[in-house]
């Protein structure tokens, strides 16, 4: 698969790139692709809703330069911001053993092993996709879309300490859930580069595919 670092990119630009790549992967013209990136501040709503868990007025959000976006991924409400690692795998799952359940498991495994690079112990929480430090502290959210057995959207791993945008939502619509980050849990400042490098390594292991690394946006 291709691993492509997009740097800081708007939600809408990344969405358009995902859909373009989705067509290529579906047709067989492109390889499975993993995009690694950061977004400017944006709150996103999933197919299962999420507007009821928005705690800020839309006019105020706009005045602060915070985008509000409806998405086609699964899940509820979440947010993205600089200092958070976002990963979008555009991945064929039709013939992959274990199907979507194994796909989610392997994404979680890659995140958990990434956290272990920084001596942060994490866990799964039954009934709540993503990665947790304990029953209340969530470090990574997940939500995907699927078209013709090819995935898009993906996961967001909090890396830097500032997770204050989560104050404007009920995290993933889960009462009592609070955000945490790699830097906070490791008690050191983890860089996005180090987190990206560790995640790319662990994603390769979890999905056991040959990969082609790239730092260029596909034509």
C-alpha cells in the first residue's frame, strides 16, 4: 500500500482526495492507500447523528474559525485540530479475512502499539470503537465509511496536550467520556512526526502488507 503524509490539510480537501482515491482503489487502478495528516479545527458529525451532542452555537463556532461538517462516516460527533494525528485508510476489505470486524480490530491494534512506543498503556472498551486509557479517558476515535467494500475515513489519535476543542462536544456522544492525549499520558511532549512514524510502522505490521512510503500527494 501507499503511505502518504499530507501534512496540514482542510477537512474538505482531504475528503475530496479520499473520494478520488476511493474510485481508483475500487477500480484497481490504485493501491490501498493510507493518508496521514492534521486538520485545522473542525467538528464532524457522523451518520448516526451528533448534532444533539454539540455544546456550542454554530454562529460562535464560525466566528472562531471552527468548521462544522456533516460526514458519511459511521459514529457520532468528534473533532479534529492541529496536534491530532488523523489517519484515513482507503482499503479493500472484500477478500480480507475477518471482514470489517477484523479491520477495526487491526486499526485499534496499530494505535495501541503506537501508544506503547511512548510507554502509554491502552485498551479497548466493549461496545465503543476506538482506543482508551481507561473506562473514561479516550485517546483515539474511529469512524469509517465503506463503498463497494473499500473503506474511507478512519481514526484520530490525540498527540499534543491541547485537546480543548473537545469541550465543545460530548465526546463521541458518550456521557462521561473525556479526551486525553499521548503527550499527557506519556508526560512528555510527543511530536507529530514521531507519532506518525510509529503509527506507520505499526499499521504495516497490523495489516501485514508490503507498503510503498511516499510524502507526495498523488496526481
